[in-house]
């Protein structure tokens, strides 16, 4: 990837990629592959499906770029595609679309504990992951977008296609369920 794309905004890179600039598309993939993988893993619940969903996300983005409006933020558009791919778990054919290397699970994006962590007794992480996985999809969606991706309520609303008030109420319900599942009451802390 050339240095000329390092400081470009996502919206400009998307417009350039829509015009056929493969390096601009590769720059978008490089920038977003870890967050896309995390979202796909959070939605699908396993690494194999997350790998497939992350690849599918970028295939869909590539195909949809000609219709993308660069006046709108790229991040929420990409995250919505990633979340939907993670949920659907579809493994469509990639024929006719360039496959970009490096989309599979990046080392630093692996949300599951490795053997070393498991051996060192990181049970709390497993409890939290299990409690998150047990949340209904609508609650897990907003919690992952807030807690994992760090999005604002407005960004979550745009990504999930729901009103900001719904985001707030779902986050509240998700937190209550997580605290209940973990045996913690609001105000208690370690």
C-alpha cells in the first residue's frame, strides 16, 4: 500500500475505491479488518464463521461501493454490513470479486482467550463472554457496539438502524442482564 493513502479519510478512500483504485480499497481493509472481525465474531460467536463473515463483509463493501454516498460516514455503513454478515453466517461465492489478503482473524483481534490465558485461570473473561453470548441479539448488538467498538449512542443508532432512545433502553437492559448473569449488583465493584 502506498503512503499516499495513509492520511486519507475513509469517505475519500471509499470514493477512490469506487472509481477502481485498488490501493484505496486495500487501505480501507487494512484500517478496518480488526474491528470488522471483532464485530463478526461477536455476532456469529465462533472464529470460523467470523473469518467467513469478515471476508464476506469486504466482498459486499466492494460490490456496494459504486452506490456508496461519500457524504455519509463510512464507519457506520461498514459496521452495519459487518454485523449483518456476522449474523447471517452466509458463505457466498466470491467469484468475480478480488479477494484481499489479510482479512482473516488478525492476531490482535482474537476476542477469545488463548491457551496461555486459559491455563493462567482467566475464568472471569470466560464468564463475561458467556454472559454476552447469552444476551438476545438486539441487546448484544448495542452492547458490542458500545463496549467493544466504543461507539457513541448516535453512532450505534445509525449502525443498528434504530432510534437513539432505543439504543439507551437496550443498553440499560443489556447491562442489567449482564450484571445479573455475573452475580453483580449495580454499585458493587471490585
